[in-house]
C-alpha cells in the first residue's frame, strides 16, 4: 500500500501564490511534488494511519540578517498526526490580525503571533484561538478557518479580511451542496457569538464543530 498526499495540488498552488506575494524564487511544482512523494515512500511511515507533510522553501544560504540568499532551499518534513476531539473549545484572541499587511493571505514561517495566541488559549483550557482583524471582523484561527451557521446560511469571512485561504476551507466551499445556502461575508465578534452553529476547518481537523467560544456554549452540529 502507498501513502497518499491529500490535496497536494491545491497546496502547491497556494505555495506558489505565497512565493509571488513574497517575491521569492522557488522550485517548480513538479520538483516539490517529487520531493514530497520521496518522503512519503519511506518505509517508516507506510503503516501509519494518519500524518501530515510540511513543505518549507527559503531563499537559500545567506548571511545573518534580513538579506536573502542567492537561491532556494527546500525542506519536506513528515510527522504523525492524531485525530482531533469531535468538538472544540476556543477563545477570541486579544491579538489582532492586520488585514492591510503586505503578507496578508500568504503562508509564511512568521508564526510568532500564532504561537503566542495559541499558548494563551491553552492556558484557558481551549484548543484554538480566533483572531479578529483591525476592523473588528472575525478573521481566522491560529491554524484554522472559521465558519458559522445563521438561519440556515453557512458563512465564512472573505479573503479580504486578512485570512489565509486554507486548503480545507477551499475544499469545503467547493464541495458545498447546492441545497445549502453559503456566503463569504464579513462578520463581527457579536455576530459570531449569536450564530446557531460554528465550526473550524483545517488540514488536520477536517471539519470540527465548536462547542464553546469564551464562555458561550454552542450546539455541536453536523
């Protein structure tokens, strides 16, 4: 049996979009895909039921400081994963996303804000923190996208609110049955707290209902 990389094509497209935003030269998709498949062919992981791959590209070897290198370096890492609980407790972070940042929408290694927000959330007994942006609109989680359901309509923030276009977010939107009403609309924290249902999406969570935001309980819908 072989190990399969799920939604790899979508991930590589986002990687190249991020490289354009960063004005970063990276190898072509075929080269990166071959590196991923080589990692997944390793004997040690063939019997694992669930895992994740992280692809990181830098500008290559350079001096200490902010100046870039003169090429690129590709690192592909695989790690085992464990299923998430059926539902999540989350908090609204006091750290704010800047939707006007030149890096908005790019997947980068600049994770310090995410690390700090998640650490604070875990101290409060939550597994995820949700960022608001400068306008006060709901943006995203530290490693997830946010959806809410209100009056039978599934709603998620638009990319213009500064969030990362999650691979699972896009897959869920694409797979949404025509019988379900869906919209990409900005919404505020009070509107989120007034939702009928809320759920997260990510590559490791898939679709995970939220049972609690701060002190507000929600029903864990489908």
